[in-house]
């Protein structure tokens, strides 16, 4: 799988909607083949007994708790300052 052909690169270029020159096709054939060989080496590494690394910073919870903040102003007091409203909704012009 690691040795790609010119046709493979042209198919990838077509799927990616790229227009490649002949020189670029040759260059990418070699480069992508090397990348795939490296990935194959990583795939062959024995990882039995190793724990997966899900997170490396050591932080356990970086989110804040959900708390309701009451600023001492009621919804009605805020809505009475609107130029136009429909019940408890802000009324705006239609935007398309």
C-alpha cells in the first residue's frame, strides 16, 4: 500500500479538485509514499499493555459550574425599554 502509482496520485488530485503538473505528480508520488511507509511503521509498533493517552495536561475539569446570576433586574423591567415587543419577545423587522 505504501508504494503509490502515478494513477493513484492523479485520482487523489481529482478527488481533491487539484490540478497538478507532471513534476508535482512525481514529487507527491514520492512524498505520499514515504508518509504511508511511516504510518505503516507506526501501525507495526507493539502497544500491548500501554494505556491510551486521552489527555496530557493533567487537568481534570476545566469547565465552570452552571450558576444562575441574578442581577436584580426583572425580565419585565428589561423588556419595557424595547422600541417594539410582542408579549415577552423582542420584535424586529423581518430580515431575509
